[in-house]
């Protein structure tokens, strides 16, 4: 297994200070260190989003390429991936994250199941309001089957906009 944490191992959260910032867990500090190693500009828990549907506090805001929307990241331990997926909790987390689109409809939302020491066990992202959730830990993400997406795409009356978005995302992923 690559990294310091196996897929089934869960390390108890322990507040940690990284670069003078008090983080809620060693996992978050580890992810911040990974962002630093990759020269990514980031902010930790800087803003809370609210809408009539509730509130969401992203763990990280990560700068992307100039002229592109930022990425808001929710970080979870890799050891929770299968349990949260099987229980439907992953979809509940993704739904809560969409609260950010009420304020920033173009922002990229990412749920990241992180192995301490890297890499991610699973990355689930949507590149703006109305775009599908894509999942994977490779350069070729696949449609996340939750959030009702698989049924929507497979149904006879599937939205052409959703189909076009999937085709565009697949083409972009192939280009790398």
C-alpha cells in the first residue's frame, strides 16, 4: 500500500499545528503538506457557505490555474470510504457541499478520501453547478453512480446537457 495509511485503517483525529495553523487533524496537516510539496496555494477553513439548505465549511480552498475557479475540498480519511459509500453517507456529504454553489456556482467541489502520506484513495469532483460528479483516483475519472446520476444518464429521457457534460469531461480527462 502506498502512503502511511491503509484503506481500512482509520487514525483518530488529533488537532495539529502546521505552519502556524491549528488544524483539526493530522490528516488535514498531512494533506496541507502535500499541497505545499506540489506548490499549490491553499487556505484552511477560511469561509463557511450557507443557503436555505444548510451550511458547509470546506476544509481547504485550493487555487487552480489562473482564470479558473478555485477548488473547495472536503477531506475524509481513506478508511471511511467503503463504509460511507455503502451507507449512503458519501452522497449526503456531496449534497451538503453543493451549498457552496449558491454563492459560487462555478467553483469546483471535491470530496477527497485521503491516505495519510498520500495519495488519495478516491477523489469525487464536480466542476461547477450543473456538472456531473466524477470519481476516481486516476487521470480518467468515471461518473459517480450516486446522487441519482447513473439513473438520470441511463434513462430514456436523460438530459442532453448532462450527456454533453459527460462527453466533454471524458474528453478533457483523456487529454490529461
